[in-house]
C-alpha cells in the first residue's frame, strides 16, 4: 500500500491496523506510521513487494524455507480468556 498525504509525503507499507480515524502502516524496515484519514490525499495498492528485489539470491535454501514458513503463519490476534 502506498499512501500520499495532503502535504505530499509518500508512505509505503502494509496495513496492520485500520479504523474509522485512520490507517497504521508497517514499512519494510518494521517502522510503524499512523496516518489519519483526514490527512490522506490518496492511497493505492502497491504492485511490488516490500521484500527487496533479488533478496532470495543471497539466501540459503534453509533461509528461504524459514521465510516461507514464517509467511504462512496465521497472525490473527490470539483470544484472551479471563
């Protein structure tokens, strides 16, 4: 997702939270950015991955397997019991 703010800033990341008031994006370097809906000029789905091009060429087969296993995980919040 790429968000352009009303002041012309561009923020790229994946949406990790969304509310009536805004979006929280996480960048490729794991930084979080909160953007209020009032400050969003436009947003578009990105056509490229946040993973750097050619990264897999620097990884061992085991590292690629670990990455795939990580990406397949279910990141839904765990329910808490009281």
